[in-house]
């Protein structure tokens, strides 16, 4: 059992080591803080999703989509983003804050994978290859939004794309692998990665 638990966090450990070794100016304490903030966000997210999810009655595909955007997208990314405000931006270059945001999103994604493992979900490998990646991409977008505010360059679009893409991903992933719609979730992941690059360039060029 412990081996499977450790397996869920291998992506986080590997990413942390790679960034620590390769990123010039990377601070270990900031990297660890980013991971802790990602893990700490799990509890309020779970509580809010449980409460709001019980209030939303989705009886058709449109309702399910709206529920996914609100519960899985807006709530999750809002709380994740608010926790990232605890990451110091002073004397931190945009590329490093971007990397810290990635670690925060990855920490949350790995923790969520652990919950799915405990609940007995099938296809854990596929779960790690999709949900964890969308958490990383959306976490990076949240970080760009936060960094923009902290550096007085307000831009709502990173956060907008973060919660919208996360919700749409969950909507398509919810169809299950037997449906062709499930594989549209991969297209959403690709779009999220591309949007990370677009928004990062906007922040970088505005500095």
C-alpha cells in the first residue's frame, strides 16, 4: 500500500528535483512552501465542493457542464489561486514564480491522485497522465494571475482560462473511456498547456 502511495507523489518529487537542479535562482524554501500550499488547499477545496455540489442538481448535459465548471473549475482553482498569494513575489523573477506555481499545482494533483487510489478508481496510470497534468497547467495559470496582481499587472485571462479549462476537462473526462467524448479531455489538456505559454509570454513581455 505504501508503495502505491509513494507512486502517486513520484511526479512531484521528480519535478522538484529537476527544477531545483536546473532553475537558476530557485529557492528550496519557496519550492517547499509552494508544495505545502498546494497540499493545504486540498481540505478547503473538498469542503466547498461537497457543500456546493450538494446544491447543484445536474439533470442534463448542459447542467453537468455547468456543474463541472463551477464545482471542479471555479471552486478548485479559486482556492488554489488564493493560497498562492502566500507565495512571496518580491525579488522573484516571473519564470521562478511560474515554476513555484507548477509545483503547487502538481502537489495538489498528486494528492488528488492518492484520494482516487484510496477510493479504488481504475486506470490510475491514465489518471496520473491526465488529471495531474491539468492540475499543473491550471496551477501555472493561477500563478501567472497572482504574479500579475502582485506586480501590478492585473490580467484576468490566466485565471479565467484556468477554471474554465479545468471544468471542461472534468466534463469530458466524466464520460469514461468507453465514450469518444472522453478523449476530448486530451485536447483540453493540450489547449491548457498552450495557454500557459501564451499567458507566460504576456507576463514576461510586460515586465
